[in-house]
């Protein structure tokens, strides 16, 4: 494939805009890669969002009809940043047209839809990528390398969580995320997908789970067309509608490695803001990371000297993967959207190399299999094995 990669983006909300900015930033942040994304066409069901995205982000064309993105002859990759209900239909059409696919997590509304999308991608033999962006934090990458080198000994237990405040206010609007039809799962898809992926990335496969879930806030103010956003809040007395999926999920998990863990996700937590975090404990050391402190890694690696026996806080720096693409020195921080730039770069690099993509749909399926076991366990009240959902 030529150095120029034709990009089409569907859904110009928070993620569609962030992805588009990230594609534009790839040649600036990774100039030696030779990758030159060409923003061919963007789509949103709301015409004003499509045209304003075209104007501000520099797309050649804009449309309200996502099929036009998939069919466009200059589009090599289709980026799916629309609500979950559209993931399967768009991915099916894009892979049929032979396009490479980026799909935002949770990849469909349910584990079954993730499995169907994985099947489409695998059978079409295209590159796929998924928005598990927290993997790309340079200090998470550093820890991953340390684990591979056995620096923390044998992992014994792991605690992963995503505590988000976006639904903590009972007046937070009833956006598409709270609807079974538009979103499918609640926090078990939206945030647990990130938690499960990080757990799998750092620890390997999960074999069994024991889960619990709950909806804390039953009704929310209805959104106003064209005005609602993910973080928008209504007013006392506004008409309300029912929340149709779970606010909270927790699970005990067993890893194939022999380690044990706890995974948790909440969108109604009061206090933490965006605490996508983990604590990993091994026989020779421990590590903690929290997205709210993206540029810090807490490490416990004792060397026998009781005089300084305790956790150390490391700051990210040029020795860590990707860091110097953004800032040159130790302790200079990067942010959320920089992780999205790394993600776009790795996606387009895989496309040009003809690789399957990582994290791609195979990784999304692995997370979905854990989520599927959590759904069954929360209903049965017992431990459930993690199944294979892979289609033939
Ligand atoms: P959003 O609500 O901000 O944007 C969705 C956009 O899709 C809206 O502009 C809407 O008008 C548009 N849309 C709806 N139907 C459409 C259609 N038929 N054709 C074209 N466009 C259509 O939602 P947000 O937050 O950007 O989420 C989108 C996806 O990204 C979801 O799957 C979500 O789970 C994922 N996400 C991932 C994040 C991450 O950290 N990786 C963070 C936020 C969202």
C-alpha cells in the first residue's frame, strides 16, 4: 500500500473527532514512519456535526450516510466511532468491501456481536484495531516489558478497576449509553471492556469468574436532541426515562497463570473521576498505575536494604516507549489524546505491514468472552467458566 492511507470516519462525536485529530497528528509525531493519513470522508447522522467536522478537521467530503464512507473507493480504512448499536452493521459492510477496520470498544452491544465482528474481520483477512487506548500509556508498556522479564517474580493477585463519575450525578442525561437498544450492556460493556483488556494484557487468559452487578440510579433526565453529550447534565423537574442497563459490575477472577484477581467498573462512583487503574502483586515486587496519574508508575522492587524498603514513584520519560514522540524529557507529561495518537499510528503501521492488528478484534473477543461469563455469573450467582465465542 502507498504511504498515503485513505481514512473514513463514522460518528463525529467525542471519539470521531479525537480519532480524526489523531490521524492528522501521526505524521507530526511519527515523521520517520512515512505514514501519511488522508482524511477522505467523515459521516454523522446529524448533518451539522458532519459538516462542521469536515470544516475543522479537514476531511475532503462529509455525508450523513455512513454507507458512502464504506463504499468510497479512496477509503482504505473505516473507523467506527458511532454508538455501539451500529458497530456490527458497519463492520460487516466494511469488511465485505475489503476495508481495514478500526472499531471503538466495546465492539458491538454484546459479546455475541463482538464475536460476529471478529468473524467478519478474520474471514475477510483485513487488519483490525480496537480502542483499548490505556494499553498505550508509556509506563504501562514499561511494566509489560518488566513482567516479561520476570522482574516482579510470579504474579499472585491483580486488582483492576474503572471508576468513572460520568453517571454519578442523578441528573446526568439519559444518553445512548443507558439504552439497551443503542448501547447493549451498560458498564459491563462500556468500562469493563477496558478493565478486562488490561487484565488480559498484563496477566494472560482468565479461566473463570464470579460476578455481581447493580443499577443504582433507575431514571435520568431525557436528552434534548442535538444538545446532549456524554457528560451533559439536566435540571430538576426535567422529564425522565428509565436506565436500562447496569451502573456497576464486580467480579472475582482466576487467571490461567494461577494468579487471582478482582475486576470492577462503575459509572456512578462518587469521588474518583476517571480512575482506570490496576494493582499487580508478584512474589518479588508489585506495581500500581492509575490513569488519573498517567505519567506515574508506583513500583515496589525491594533489594534487601530495609533503609529504603517501600514503594517508589517513577515518572515517565524518553526511555519509555512512545514518550519522546510527544515530549523530550523525564517528567514531562503526556495526556489522553496522545494515547489515541499512538493508537492511530500503531493501527496504520499494522495496515501498511499487512498485520492483523494488536489490540485487534481477537483481543476484543478475548475481553468479550470474560464479559459473557460475568453476565452468566451475575445471573446464576455462581462461578462460571470463560467460554470460547469464536465463530467458525
Ligand atoms: P458520542 O455520542 O459523543 O458520538 C457518537 C456520534 O455518532 C454522534 O455524533 C452521533 O450523532 C453519531 N451517530 C449516531 N448514529 C449515526 C449514524 N447512523 N451514522 C453516523 N453517525 C451516527 O459517542 P462517543 O463517546 O464518541 O462514543 C462512540 C464510541 O466510542 C462508542 O462505541 C464508545 O463506547 C466509544 N468510546 C471509547 C472511548 C475510549 O476511551 N476508547 C471513550 C468514549 C467512547
